[in-house]
């Protein structure tokens, strides 16, 4: 009896539910580390925004608010479809769950494509930070610093989107193989949690970078 | 599966692959022990070279530039290769699951991954050393010097970044293990204090290390692209780097010393055959230290141009860390009082800890006082203080723990005679080395110079001779453990009459730790308590 049972959960757990609970706690702790990681950047942003309020106000007009808002909506929709993917697999509806994963993945692609156009425009205007900064239109001193924050924060966030896409593709592949059902869907939920934090971080990045007042 | 329950974890499978790809927390723990002890010897060689250079004023055996590289390597190797991964990775991995009656940590694969992240980080550092030029920034990588430095800073810093993730994932794994895998009857207040200490450490690893990660990442981008966060020319602020760095690195001091305190909390009741005094006070003081350690980072920057108010608050909070530490010291002392103390090697090291950590802690309060710190900042007083905490605290407790649990881990007894000898040589050598540095610091000798005024010669010689004694003791300790592993007498399951769960397991433990999942009915130190 125990042998046949051992197949669906690791040997040191008592049951699938036990393993799921442990995985979920682990995932939440991982999300804490993500918040601490971005926390450093947010604190840095806060300090320099406080030091150079005029510069931040002037520089942020270079960002495309429409594209930023569009991307915010795209990510919010992707969070909804991700949550639906989990809800469907909990009801054993593999087909709909897979569809939701595909939509989530496409939203992530859309986000990155829009980001690509935004980045291209910035690079075209010589707004790459540091040694690469060639823009002369901005009047405020240290304007490059704003774009340092812009590129570092959205860059690390974009990297998280890419990792998220890889994870979504991975669970799609596993779902296709029949790994998940209403009884066992841990990995889907954990990737979902990760995807929500990626979304949540953008929810903070958008107003901080695009809507400075 | 039936036979695996009865054979020990060394014999459960064979060949080098069975070690390199193992998911067994005990084997991973043994791999950490070998890795971190080797790192300790490497870092120790750097330390000995640094001390030899300081034997006489002027150039003794190396140039100023070489000296700067060597003390950087000494610091980086000792902190990132040895002290931070040693106790959680080695003894935590081996004993935390056994002590709570679990078969393994919550995520065995992640556990192995953490180990290889550590190795990968080390390889990055080795790459930095081999290709050179070796960075001479000191282990703190302060900006702006680390940005302008011609050394291979990026590979060094990225190595530390990767090792940070190893530390985060180990902590994450342990927190989940403690929450989810305690055996029946193992309530929170029946957990051994070592588990409480590792739990507190894990919280710090998970919460603080990501901040180091982003800091080092920003430093790397700054070096590559000049983004200006830490560069005043571009509107940035180098002190921000110090804030970020110490926001991690002060809690990191407690990542180093909390598990050490956990080991001492195990050895003292067992070797005194007496219930621990104030179990809950010790348990909560571990969490208290973890919390307070997040609020004191500014005391590293009293002279960096912080506001007076910030200095005052950080100074006050620094004093507050003395309270939970002192709670532990009093409770350990009270546990020994009227106990039947056996002065075995681990107990000698534990008693040595009380003495040296006591000095380390008290001089910490000295440095936390604003006016005194203005004077002692950047002198050998600081060097002596943190060596009393790091080496006189963490390293000495690690040795205590290694001897204490050696019979359990290997099924062999270490050589008691050489063990005691190693303690006395270490203890005398350690105090000789670093008391001399306290005196040098009070007399105003600045740290991090390869040269000094002739007036400091005598105490520097005392310190260098002391370092040779430490080197001898280190070889005796590692040699004793290594030889006993192959030739030691067979150890019984419970040589010290310990009450916690690991002593109820076989020596060495079987593959899944216990033949049957244990059920716990009492606390871990209930000596002289009768159970119906």
C-alpha cells in the first residue's frame, strides 16, 4: 500500500497535501526574498527622488505613459488568467487550464514586445544610463540617474518576466503530459504565486517611474 | 526499502557519484564539513601570511600591494567560504532534520542545489584570483574604491552574489523543514535550542541576503556601465553602498553567531547532565537577536557622515543587542551551576566560548558607544573585537559542535587527549593573538596597513606568535577529526547521555534517520525528570 502511494509524493512527506503545504510555504518565503531584493531598489529610488525632485519630474516625461499603462493592463489580465489556470486545474479541467496558461504566456510576450519598443525609443534618444548617456535635451543635472533607475528596475523586472515565461512553458509541458489534476497541482500554484509577484512589482514600478508628481 | 531502514547512510550506496548527486541531508552536511574546513585552512594560511608580514615594521616578506590583496582574500574566504556556510550548512544540515524527527529537509534537491551554488560562487572567486589582478578592496568592497579598482572585482563580487543565493535557499529550506516536518509530539517548545537558533538564522538568511544580492549586482552594473548610484560625480552617494552593504552584513554577523549559540546550548546541558536553565528565554532571545540585528547596521557608519540623530539611535539600538546575548550567557552559566560537569573536549571548547564570546560581546558594547567609537574606529581594537566574536564565537563553537557530534556523524570516537591538547593550544594562541591587538588598537594602531610605527613592534610580535599557536591548533583539530574518521574507536549511540532525538538514533544514523518515525513525549534536556 505504501509503495503505490509513494509515487505521488516524496518519501519524507506523509501525503500529497503535506508536500503541497511545504512547497507553498517555501514559495512564499521565496517571494519574501524577491521583495527584499526589489526593496533595495525602491529605497534607492526613494532617496534620490527625495534629493532631486525636479530632475525626476523632468526626466519622467521621456517615458511613454500610454505604453506603460497598456503594459500594466496586459500584466493584470495575465494575473487573472494565471489565477484561472489554477482554478480550472483544481476542477480537473485540464483543457481550459492549458488555454489559460497559453493566454498568460502570450500576455507576457506582449509585455516584452511593448518593452522592446520603449527601450528602443530610449536608446534612440541617448537615454541609456551611465557611460552610454548622450542626451542633451534634459535641463536638470544628474538626469542620467533617473534612467539608471528606469533601466535597472525595469530590466531586472523584465528578467523576472522572462523567467516566468520559462516556468509557465514548463508547467504547460507537464500539464500536457498529465502530471496535474484536482488532487495534485502544486507546481501550477507555485508558478502562479511567482507570476503574481512579478505583476505586483510592476504595479509599483509603473506609477513610480511613469507617473512622477 | 526494508533493508535500507537498517544500514547506516555511509553504506546505503557506494561510489563517488552516490556522494556528488546525493539528496541525503547527512551526506550533504558531510560535504559542507569538508568544504568549509578546507576553506578555513585556506583562509588561515592567508591570515598567517598577513601576521608574518606584520612581525616587523616595514616590508617583511611582501610588498604593500600584496599585503592588501592577502587581507582581502583572508576576509572574503573566511566570511563567505567558511563562517557563513559552515554551521548551518554542515551541522544544521546534518542535525536539524534528525533533531525534529524528520527523514530529510523539506526540499532535498534544493539542498543539493544550494551546495553546488556555494561551489559555483567559490569557483568565481578562484577565477578572480587566478586571472587577477586580485582585488585589494577588503571583503566589504566599499565604493568608490571598488569601482575604480583595477582588480578583478566583478568575478569576486559575482561569486559572493551566487554564494548569497546558496545561503538564502538553505535558510528557506530549514524554515519550511521546521514548520512542516516535526515528528509527532515535537511541539515548538520541545525543539532543541540548536533548532531554534538555526530557525532564527534562517530568517536572517532569507530576509537580509537578497539586499546584499541587489547591492552587489548594482556594484557590478556600476563598474560596467557607470550608472552612478554610488558615484557622487553622477549624483549618486557612496554612503548608500555602505547602508545597503551593512543592512545585510550586520545581520550576517548574527547569521554567523546565532548557530554557534545554538551549539553551545546543546553541549552545556548535556555535558552538565542538567536541564537547561531558562529554555524559553534562550529560544526567544535567538529570535530577539534576529530581530534587533536588522536595526543596528548604522553603527558601522558612525564616522561616514551620518546625522547625529541617526548615530544616536543606532548607538542605542546597538546597546540593546547586548540584552538577548546576556540572557543566553547567564542561562548557560546557571545551567552549569551544580551540574555534574564532564570536561570533555567539546565542553572545554564550549567553556572557552563563554570566555571569548564574553569578551567579544562586551567590546562590542564598547564600540557601540559613540564617543569611544570615534576614537577606536579603524584601529586594531575593531579587528580584535570582531575576531573575538567571529573566531572566539563562531569558530570555537563550530569546533565544539564538531567534536560533540563527531561520534554521531561518523560512528567513531575522536582522540580525547589530542582534542583537549588542541583546545588549550587554540585557547592560549587565540587570546595571545587578539588581546595583543586590543592593546595595539587602544594605542592607536590603524588597521589595514602593511607597515606600522616602531612603537607597535612588541605587541605585533606577540600577536604573530599567537597566530602560530592558532595554526598549530587548527592542524591538530582537523588532523584529529580526519584520522579518527578512519581509525577512531567505535562510538556508542549515545556517548554523552544526551536526551535530544539525535542521540536516540544510531551512530551513524540510518538512511532515513530512524527505523520508525519517533514520537516525542518530553523536552530535549529533561535530566532527572521522571516520566510516568
